C-alpha cells in the first residue's frame, strides 16, 4: 500500500503516515490489514500508542468516510484493548475539526490529542508510554523522538 507508511519498529509507538491519495480498493486493503494487525496484537497482549500523521491528508470520498466510520464502529472495542493513546497530526487550522474524530476514543477512555506538530505528537506518545508503564524500545529510550527522524520529514 503506497498511500501510507507505517513505522512500528520502535514499540510501543506506531507511526502511520499518509503520503499519497487513496483509492477505495487501497483503503479496503489497509483497513483489513489494520484489523489483522490489531487482532494479532490483541492475542499477544501488546499495547501501542498510535501516531497518525495526516498533515498531507488529501481527504476521503463520501464512500471512503462511510467505510472508515463503519470500520471504527466495528473495531473500536478491539482498538480500546490494544491502544493506550492516539495522537493525530493535521494541517494547521484543522485541529478543531479533527477533535470531532477523537470522540470515538473519548467514549472508551482512550487518551487522544490533536496537533499540527508531529514532534509534539511524538513527545506525547513517549509520555503516554511511560505513563502506562509499558516496555519501551531501547532506541526510543536513548534517542527519544530523534529515533523517528527518518519518518517525519
């Protein structure tokens, strides 16, 4: 899937970054892969902080929004069991609008934040990891957000 890059090598932080427009088929494949990933994490007991970088987000069609909404509704319980925080980065000026999306997470007490600054989101994700007392990748402990440099710009 070329429209998104995923960096999940520095547990427990997982960075998802949209880099291109998305077709309906690609979105369907992505959502199926995300469900499989979350099922795998659920069975292993792994917990993640998701950083979703939407600063280059090109938008979704009405049909794609319906597909995403249905996916979230269907998988929110599993997401709540595998996710200890969700940070959304959006283009400047869209923060307030993005806050509406976080209502799904608020209902299940999944901490979330919205910002236009990827570094702020990554710092928040590291803090969430420590707050939840989960094992943090040694490269992340030593390097902090610098460990993600290759994925943010």
